[in-house]
């Protein structure tokens, strides 16, 4: 039993030591983790994500206002349909 445990521990520690260090980025380029899949600029990607979040937040605030103003089930249904249409438009961009 001890022998199996020792062998298992050696295998685990050996695999940790065998890991290859990450590649160095060429001079003048951001580290690998800061580039997008196509090598895009991190700042541009971050700005796009923030813009989509702002749009979603605005749509949600509009939906909340619509639901608060609804006076009957038909108006509530209309709010939900409008929210879905806005969400779909955001996803298609």
C-alpha cells in the first residue's frame, strides 16, 4: 500500500516538474494572456465588452420601467416581447 502511494506521489510531482514554461512574447507585443484569439488589442476588446454590458444594462432598465408601468397582463406580455427583441438585437451585433 505504501509503495503504491509513493509511486503515485512521484508521478504527480514528476508531471509538475515536466511542465514547460510559457513562451516569451516577441519584443513590443503584450504577453500572450493579454492578446485576443486573433492577436487583437486588449484595450479594444475591453472597450467592446464594456459597451455590450452598457447596452444590456440600458435594455434591462427599459424593461424594468416597462414592467413597472404595466397595468394589465397584455402590457406585461408586451414588455417581455420588447425585452426579448432588444436582447436578440444585441446578440446579433
